[in-house]
C-alpha cells in the first residue's frame, strides 16, 4: 500500500544506527508540516539505509512530496506505527502548481450547519426503525 503526502520540511532528526539479527541498520526521521491543508499537522517519517542520503539534499522549509508505506507492529502489548518513506521529491520549484492541484476543498464543520442544525436532506422523514431513542 503506497500513499503520498505533501508538506513543508519542518525538521530532520539525528541518524540512528545499531546492529540487529540481520546486521547493521541505519535510520533517520524527518518531519513535514502539511501546511496546505485546512488543519495542518506535523507528520514524522522514517527513511532506512541508503535512502538517508536523500535527506541531505533538502533544506528546512522545502516543499516535499513523500511517498510512503504504513506499517504497525506490536511490542509488549502495545501497537506502534511507522511511516516508512521510500521516495522523497522536492516540489519547491513548482509549489504553487502542486498546492493547487492537491488541495481539497473541505467543509468547515461549524459553518456547515450554521443556518440549520438539522438539515432535512440528512433526516429521513419516513424513519422505519423502532428504536426507543
């Protein structure tokens, strides 16, 4: 399952390394800020091995498109989720085109029902359920 997200590079964290059952491993995390969305969020991604070298070509504030996979695994009774980046593209040069083509118009929850808190098109006049509430 491959997903994509765009945002501005917010932070590059320190590289981590160690030795596991498959030998030496290296990973580095970076954070992007999804500034183009209605409710921006900071999202942390992990790159492994040779893909770490890609991060050195980016600067804080660059607009990026990150292709990634999501994976969750259990550890001591809790689940942990990783966002593993497998492709990072700098879109700073065409940021205006990228932002306008990926931005989705979203209804603002407070304004959606401001005039009528119970819009009739969402309420069925002929409800057939026999629930007591």
